[in-house]
């Protein structure tokens, strides 16, 4: 079955399963993908290893809110702030928060990356930032990946000339909000892991940079841990 057929089916049904729970979907927001579950499960594993009584999480570029809700569901004490730029994503993410009864622990904000969180989240207070950003280059969206934007919004995929425009900004901006030792985790496209790991390393703000691979041996998550601010 092609990706387009899956997307059409999910939109028709109005929901999909992500991290073992039902997520509502609607046009204008990316349908959660099975491959993104690796990002969610890795974040859950790290949060459990931290053994914090009330971990604080940011889901940046939250889309339908699937990571925010999935993490909130599996880590019962987590406080999560989710952020996205578009009206349609924020609307469906808030519907999912309500659908799962998480309104007391998951908040959805609208704005450009961390900007809407700046008045709500103190610098150095976040334990984990997860981000599934757009990661397809503009050229590929006009070529072999053009089918992706037949049903879903272009802004969910387009990531500048090299496919890492949002990764670049988040690597820089997340460090302000992460506590020392807090983790930043990205989903990456196939073959992008070295580029994104290089962003972490060149920033000189993160330690322990590593990749996480799926069952097929493909690196789909890159993460690092925030160094103390100087």
C-alpha cells in the first residue's frame, strides 16, 4: 500500500494509531507516521532513565500533537508543552489533548518554534525536547517527493535547500530552555543523520551526540544532551 493511500485512508477514517493510542487526524496536519514512533519511544526511554518525579517536555513542531500526547500517555507525570505554527495543526493537536484527557498536563501553543513558549517556560527548566520537523529539501518536493503534498500541507515537509533548515534553528534555540543534561531529540530523514549530528557538534552546546536506528538498521533519530550554559 502506498503512503498516499495510507494518508487518504487516515483522513477518511479521521484517526490513526500512534504509540499504541488513537490519534485524531484532519486535513491541514500531517498524518502521524509509524516511523515517528521511534522518536517517541526513545524520548520515553530517556525520561524513564532520568527518574524525575515530574519531567518537563517540549514537543516542537508538534503537528497533530501525536508526540505530545503519546509521551503524556506513557509518562504519566510528564508536563508537556507543544508548539506549532499553523492554525490547522494547533486545532487538531488541541483536539487530541482533549480526546486523551490530558488538558491538565499538555498545553498546545501557536507560534514560530520556541517563541510562544518564551513567557511560559523558564530557561534551563526543560528535561527533554522532541522535534519531528519538516526534513525534505525544496528540490525533492518538486521532484521525487512531490506526491507527498498531494494530500498533506507543504509546510509539513519543506525544509529549505538542504532539508535541515528547522533542525538548524532548533539546535540553537533549544539549548536556552534545556537544563544541563537535558536531551534534544530529532527525527531525521534517511541519510540525514550525519548532517544533523554535525549541527549538534558544531554548536558546541551538546554532549553525547548519537543516533538511534530502526529495526531495518536505518538511523532515524539523532539526539544530544545539553552542556551547562556558560
